[in-house]
C-alpha cells in the first residue's frame, strides 16, 4: 500500500501511542487536516513498509541505485552524502560561495574543506559554470575525496556534469551534485540533463521548483555506498508521514503524463514571455529561470520597479540582472503579468 493510502486508512484501535494528539485533538485548528494525517509507526498504520516501497518506486523512476525521501531539505541530503563518502581528515573540494550546508557538511565529517572559485559574469553579475580545467588542477595537486558542485546555480547556469564525472573517475573522487534548483530536470528533455544518473550523489529540493511542500527533498545515489547510516545519524526517528506522503505524490505527479505536460506548458509559457519582451535580454541554460536584464536599468532598479510599482517579487538580484524563479506552480496569468510589467518598464 502507498503512503498516501495508508494515511487515508481509518484506524479503529484506541491509541495509547505517540503522537499524543491521536489524530483527533487539534491544538492549531487551521492545521486540522494535517493533524488527522500525522501518524506514527503504530501497528495499525505500519507506514515503514509503505515508505520502503515508495523509495523503491522512486529509484526506478529516476534510474538510480537508491533514492531517499528527505523531510529536512537538500541541506540534510548534502550532509548525508558527505558523511557517506568522506572520512575524518580527508579533503573535500567545495565552491567558496556555495550554500552554507556544503561547508557545514565537511565540518561535520571532520574533513578538510578546499575551496575553489567560480568567475562571475561581467555582463550578468552571476557565477558562471564550473571551470573544468581549474577543478582538474585541484584534483591533480591535492588528494580530494569528494567534489561538490552546485548545478544549476541559483540563476540557472549548468556545469558540465559528465565531464566533471570523467575527471572525478580519473582521480578516485566522489562527485556530489547539488541540484537543489533542478528537480524538474529528470522529467523534461527541454530542460538541462539531470545529474541523477551521472553523479555519485545528487540532491533535489522538491520544494524549490517542483511544487513540493517545504522542506521536502531527495537524495539520489548511483554508487555502491549506503546512505542509510548517515541519514540515521542526522534524521529524526519520528519522520513526518504527511510530508513523506507528499513526496511520494509529488514524484508520481512529475512522472505522470499530466505532470510532464504541465512542465512542457510552463516551458512554452516562459518561452513566449521571453520572445515577447523585446526590450529585455535573457540568459542562462535553464529556461525556467527568468534571468533578465533591461538596457536602461540596473538589476536593483529593475527589481525595485517590479516590487514597488508592479507588486512582483523576484528571487535574487545583483547590480546587472534580476532573477525570477518559476516552477511547476507558476501560472500562465502570473507570467502574463510579469510580461506586461517588463514591457511597460520602457515607459519609465
Ligand atoms: C544551491 C542550494 N543548495 C542547497 C540549498 C538548501 O536547500 P534546502 O532549503 O532544501 O535545505 C539551497 C537553499 O536555498 C540552495 O540554494
């Protein structure tokens, strides 16, 4: 039985178990339905087997060796990946400006961080793709156990994961790809290629672009190492089954005809916006990230105009450009609003 079905089951036992709300006592009434589904590992529900089956099914969908459901974000996936493949005093090559969880993971493993830099685009003010020869130089010079790469970047710049994996293979280095912002990639040929089947470990945030609840995420592995021990160290022994059920439903949706169609529609709608806004330039490898530059405005001015005059909030801005994040929940009418705002921006 799936996790989703287990949550729908009516339990006829009187429970003297955790959680003590017993699915019937709603302290925060607005979340009434959440309480109703907030079960634990009692005999009458027994959700662990369902979780195992859901992760097995996910592994087949992604074509990985293992896919683990995470209810503590990509942060926990990155930490678990590092704890799995790195021992104390080994070196891990990480990007200097990466999400803080990269360096924290290395610290928790008792390992040594070695930092690489990525050049910033002069025109767009955003980090470029990983410089392959620079990475290779580090692997040549230092004894690096694992390399962590963020791809796509926040702004949708994708690194050459296949080539990085080739290099890692040459030097016996594990490759961990932080694909937190690329959770839609495995489900469309019109998006960049996902790292899931290439890297040793790939981490996805479902909550960022794939319509998941905060902070649902996935840790994929293609290598022989077991991630379960590391996950046990950092995870609670009382996982949230409503969140786990939402992960199961999320993956099944993305993999369904309806889900795939929704992603293609999103891509088409964003393509239309980009074609119609002839007064703006767009950049990046991932069409779903709207990284935009207007000839008459700095990134900060454009961001301020959108926020103050058009009630539109972007995800990230720099001096040169502004990035508006789209995902499975971005509606056509929201994109139209943005398109009109960007077109009008000429008149200021
Ligand atoms: C590139 C990148 N990696 C990892 C994370 C951590 O993800 P989560 O919030 O799912 O723990 C973030 C969050 O913003 C991120 O931007």
